[in-house]
């Protein structure tokens, strides 16, 4: 597994390859802040599911919140709701004429 996590906030003067995503875990009760350095070698992390290094919950996706500075972005680690809400088929005709 690729790792690029650091819980140290880097200064703007630090020269390094790639960009840093300053990330906050959105898991209820966690809120852990960490830096995720993305380089050409680990760019696949942006499209893959991540786990929080603190609460260890799997299945989080990085959602960019915008640029903070040069090569520094804000991001949130969001989790999908699973098994919540009613299941509805697209074939159901809830509005319109009845079928015969």
C-alpha cells in the first residue's frame, strides 16, 4: 500500500516534489488533521479509497476544498453512507398515469 501521510504541517518554504493536501477526516467523532503528499509515484491515491490514519475507518474519498497556497490544497476525507435510506428502483413510476 502506498503511504504519503504526515501529521506534521510543512512550511511554505519546504521544497519537495508533488503537492500537499491538508486533510481533515470527516468521520463523526474523529476530525483528525493530517497532510497527504501526492507525487507522480502515488498519484493513484487521489482516485482510490483511503483510510484515516487515526480512526482507521476505511472507504474514505478525498474531496478537494481548494488551494491554500503554492502546492498546498485543503481537502476533506469523506465517507459514503452505506445501507441507509429506502431502496427505490428506477422502474417504479411514482408520478403519472397508472399502468394497465
